[in-house]
């Protein structure tokens, strides 16, 4: 069941020279829902993700998260607020193990000082044990036990996608940004990804904002959908409502000749 607004974009825009990559986009994501951005290539979907995670600075507009204005928040502070993301192109430490990659995600939660870390004081030991317990819970949740000590570079692509998802979960997010989670996956792996997304949302209570091209996956997990084209909103609603919208059909298929 969706609740109060968790994330709100108000007339958000970013221009690169004369290119309006995102142009006055407004939407809100309710706590507890799966909200999906769809649209043709170049629609501005990943650019919106980069604005939300503060990798890009908007030309205009505002971003609110949990009622607070985060429009000018420093990028390194976003994760601390409970916003985690995955990337369209997997961004993992390939020569580290799965366990090491997941422990890195917990680094931002450390509260101990440098000198305590150097001397491995009791507070550091306690924190390390807590981090490992948290990471092991994610490993168990996503069935990654077999790959715990495997080097990421040697894993199949589909497993690496799940590892990146696991790393995002290790941040303990309230809002999870998934940038094309099915990209590069086969049908069986996409079905499994749909399963994980639904469980993350329903069992862990994490709100999901997703960019996705696979409409079968979108239809299976999404509560609401926002369609974009050329940086502007075309339609918003349920999957069926958006798919049937004339502007969405034209953006994907082109205008019919008369």
C-alpha cells in the first residue's frame, strides 16, 4: 500500500548547451510503491536518475525527499539519506570479491574516528561485526551464498547484476533507484529480477524508482508509470493507461500516415 510522498520533482530541468535533456518534469513517488520511468532512448530517464542522485546539478526546478529540499545537496550525502542506486552499466570493483564489494557499501555508515580505526578499537570491532551481519543478511536474501568469496570479474553477467543490487541494499535504503535492471539479461534472468524487485518492495518495504525498457517486467512490478520523450512528460498512470495513451504510442511507433 502506497503512503505519503517520499520523493517529489518540481519542474525539474537540465540543459546541456542548447540540448534540453530534461525539460520541466514534475512527478512524485509515494512511499511503498514501485514507480517506473519509461520512454524511447534519449528520453531523459537516466539523466533524471543522475539529477536525483545529485551527479548532475539541475538548471532549474526543485527536488524534495522526505519533505526536505535536496536540490543542492552534495552527492556524497545522498546515500546517507537512504537513497541507493544501481547503474545501467554495472559499476562494481571487479577484482574484489562479492563480500568485499558489499562491505564497501557499508563504509558510509561508519561512525568511528580515524585513530579508532587504526588501533582497531572495540568500537570498530563492534561496528565491523554489525556490518558483516547486515551484509550476510543481504547475501542470504538474494541467494548469493555460493558467490560470497568469488571475484566479481569471474562471475556471469546475470550474477553481477544481482551483486550490484545487493550492494545497493547494503546501504539500507528507503528509496532504491534501479537503472534498467533487466538490461543484458535473458528471459529467465529477467523473471528472477522481477521476483527480487517485488520482494524488495513488499518484504523489505523499500520504495523503488525504476528505469526500464522491458514492458513485461514493467507490467509485473509497477504500481505507476511515467512516460517521457525528449525530456518531457507524455503520460502518467497505470501501465495499461500509459501504454494506451496516444502520445506514448506515437513516441514509440511514430505518427500514423493518413
